[in-house]
């Protein structure tokens, strides 16, 4: 893993040059370089508007074994409280640590993944909101050694 600034610089260049087109693959590369993972996925949580209370997996590094998903109901539990409501990182270093919050924990374990880290990442609408949002720089301060990284996209 690279703990230097090169992955972050590549990510910034990709976002500047390609806009949002290649954001998630660039983010996956950044996470792989900084903390490593076997599976990387991004889920969107719709918390307001007509589709409030639903989520969808919108990016995955393993479309065969962990494909994109349609809209699913957000079920309140300790994970949703921590990641969605509190916008805090969730780390579980064993299947037992996430089996009560992920309905698909058996499939995750069957893929050989024994730990997860979920990083809430917010899209900020204005600069005044950015202080409440995580940035790619926050990744480098993570101390967990996850086998699965899953970004949770939340509105700020």
C-alpha cells in the first residue's frame, strides 16, 4: 500500500480531467493504494425527496459476485445510526461484527471477506457544508485493515 500523496494526486487529476465520469474507479484505486481491499462498492442512500428511505449499490469492483442493486429499503439498525445519521466510519474486523447489520453477510463471508470498513462520503452543495463531509484525504487516517471497502454516499 502506498501511504504517499501519489494516489490522492491521481484521484484529483482524474476528477479534474474527467469530471464525474470516472470518479468511482478513481476512488477505488485511491482506496486500494491507501488501505487495500478485496471488494470495493459504493451505495447511494436517498434520504429526502420522493424516494426517501431507499438505497442502491451504484458501483462495485466485482459485478459478478457483488452486483449493482436496485432500490432497497433502508432498515434502521446500529450501522445506519453510525454511518447515515452520525456520518461516522463503521469498522468490523470479523463477520460477527457485521452480521447483525448486513442482510447479505453470508454472501460477503462466502466471498472470503472477513472485515469491512464503511466510509460515509457526502456530496456538499456549498462550501459552508464541506466541514461536515468526509473527503478522500480522510481515508489515509484510517487504521483498519479491511477486506471490503464500501463508500456510502450521503447528502450533506
